[in-house]
C-alpha cells in the first residue's frame, strides 16, 4: 500500500516505513523549551509541597481529628499551585504573543517576494529569534522534511493567537489560496486586539486609582462633617 511504502535501510537494517517517518515528524514538531516543558520542573515540586503542608497541619493539630483537614489542605494546595503559571513560562508566553504580529507580517512579505513557505519560515525565524523564532524554525524544518501541514504548524498553534496563523497556513496548503493576505489580516487583527486590551487596562487602572482616594475621603468626611453635627444635635436634644 502507498501509505506503507518502505525505504530500504542503508546497511541492511529494518526498513523505515512512511508511517514511521510521519510519526517521527510529529515528535519533532514539539518545541524544546516550551512553556509546558519549562513548567515541568516546577510541577514536580507541587505535590511534595502540598503533602508537606498537609502533614504540617496534622502535626500542628496534634490529633487524628485533623487528618481530614490535612488531606483537604494538601488536595486544595496541590490544585491551587498547579494553576499558577511559572514566571518563566509567563515571560515566554508574553514575548511570543508580542512577536507574533511582526512575524506574521514578515512571513507575508517573504511569501509575496516569492519565497516558499519553508524558506520564509527559516528567514523569519532568524529575524524574530527568541522563543517564537525557535517555533518558526521547527515549523520550517518540518515542512522541508515533508510533514503534513497540521503536524508541521502545531508548535505555532500553542502560542496565544498563533492558532489563527496555523489555521490560515493549513487552509492555504489545502486549498491553494494565497497565504500572504491572510497573514496580513491576522496581524492587523492582533494589533487591533492588543490596542483594545491596552485601553481597557488603562480604564481599569483609572478606576483602581480612584478607590484608595474614596476609601480615604469617605471616613474623613464622616468624621469631620457628619459626626460633629450629630453630636451637636444629640447634645441639644438630651
């Protein structure tokens, strides 16, 4: 069958099937140093810390009655710590999200200049550098080795909003439509969304700045304005 076509090994070894090649390409599509891998060392410490917290509750309680409390503390702390994003993973995620619009524009420019998708990916990976450049380089190498578009673009789909770039590339590979225009639209949408998010954050900061002023002004108004009036009225009445 065509899907099981074998390539003879160079020294009489076991033939390498096309299925094995695709499987290897899927394995290579992961990006070393991704947020999931960088969080691996931290996640291994979560359970011991949670167990130690449960034991500490039991020791401080000094009675077996606190066993359910210790178990609840250990389980709750384990779940809470696993939801916390490590600082390194957060910095990498934010940098990838910040570099994505520029990378999409550069990919579109390279494609319009006549470069193939894998060549454009290599050039943009070198220009962008950083974690997003590493992902783009892995995508370009997978495409050059003949990986399926869905598998090749998977590293970029893990980036915030990178799934839109990956989806556009997969649609272009399936339909033959031009990819450059879709990349430009994605980049413009990402920049517009970032501007809207920045405006919303600025408005929220303005509200948060007013809250301490209100908390300080309201008690002072009550003590300096209302309390003397109330005391004077009660003195006249009583």
